């Protein structure tokens, strides 16, 4: 269901070559894993370019988002984690918020990218990157990345950062109320 969106992202936002796109197409198979059951540090170490295109989805994410309210934890809650790798942030988010909130992933990233007018105002802040830790995806270099977006004034730019990159002050987590 999300393969076309991912291929569009790879080609038009991340400038994959045709060879890289072809490799990713072969591997576009979602794996359904609850974020709390994901071995975040193992995924950070798992590097295999031949598996580019693989991705994880959170089975708790609902099929539509119109009635779901966004919750973004206050920056001060995550401030002690600044400088830690994204793998630790993903694990923290899963363990801290996973029982109280839905942790959206590629599904929500796709929804707001395709429907910016439907996106909550909280995400339309061009100073912060908003992460969707309900999913991770393997990019052309074979590393696992966490998807995120940045508001550019009229649309969302699509980004993702390797699980080994560090959390900084202008990163935010997107959660959905249950």
C-alpha cells in the first residue's frame, strides 16, 4: 500500500539512481512490528545495501487519521536525550509512550505529505523536524532510518535519518491519541 509513496520519495526527494530504485523495488515488503518489540540497537547495527527498501510498520496505526489528535511531547521531556542516537530515542518513545499513544510511522508520514491541508497546525513549524517512530526504513546505503518531515511553508519535505544519528534540540516526536 505504501510502496508507491516510498518509491516516489526515493526517486523525487532522495535522488535514487535507477539501479538503486530497482533494488529497492525488489525489497519493498513491510514487516509488522510493534515499536516496543523492535530491537532498536540491533537495527542500528544492521547494514545491508542489498536489502534497501525494507520497512517496518506499526500494526497499531489506524487506517485513517481524520479523527486522531496529534500529541507532541514537550521538548523538555526529551531534552535529557539530546546527543543520544535515534535508536535510543525510538526505544525510549516506544517504552514511554507506546501504551498511552499510537506511535505513527510511514502511514502518517504519507498522509500529511499527500494532504498538507489536513495536517495539524502543530506540524506546520518550519523550525523543527517531526519524527514518526512507528516505522523505520532501509535506505539505499543499507542503513535503517527513522522517517521525519519538515514543513516548508506549503508542503512537507520528506526526510529520514539513520538510527545512529544523534537527537538534537529541533527534533520532535509525533504521537497520536488512542
